[in-house]
């Protein structure tokens, strides 16, 4: 059973187009600076979903209404909106979820059966520079590929292509 908030605690207000769901509680060890004591701290994380055109107004609402109200609570330390998630430098994934769907490697360097990144080494890949069996990329080294420039056994390219059976996209479209 999830922990309940005390009565009188401040909860984020919901507008009709914004969904705010509390995620999980995490208890962390925290060293109090003045007293030099170790205490348990509860950290609450929310995920706010908003339409892209309303994201700035949602963050403004958090900073002007929600966070000032939270600061008035005894024991409250701080709150900050997190920036949108960024790509990790390297993501390696050959994992499957319990429902047998693959976990896509997403990162600046993505390595896995399925990959999406600036540099991608995968069986099925999308990226700027890909080494894959099947790929869509800017520059590709692949068995089957579509790219701006590629080296492939079978491929379609825009600018330059080399391989056993590679065709310029403009020639392919001219034939159709």
C-alpha cells in the first residue's frame, strides 16, 4: 500500500490538459550539515505530461504556485523541474522485456540488436553513422541499407554508394 500524504499537505493542481502522476517514494540517506547527523529523507518524484505548446506554462506554474506552497511545509527541502531526458553517451542493450518486446539501445553511441543513435552498431539500426545488418542512416556500412552515402550488399543511396547491388535513389524513382 502506497504511503499517504498528511492532511493539509499541498498537492499539484491539475489543469484539464495536464496530467501529473506521483511515481514512487525513495528513501535516501542524507547528512544534515549543521548537526552532522544521518537522517532518512523521503524524495517524491512527479512526472508532468503537457502538450508541447503548454510545457513552458506548466513549468511556470510549478515555479510560481506549486513550489512556493511546498516551501511552506515543515521539513520541505527543495524542488526543481528536471529538464527533458537527454541521450546517454553509450547505451548497450540486447535485452527483452517480459512481454518479449526488445529494448532499443538509444544513445549517442547505441549498441544492440535494435539501435538508434548518432553512432549505431546493431542488427536493425537508425542513425547518422551505422554499422548494421539493416539500416537507415546518413553514412552506412550494411548488408541492407538506405543512406545518404553507403557501402552495402543491397542498398539505396542519395549521394554515393558502393556494393554488390546498390542503386541511386533518383535512378530508382525514375524507373518507377
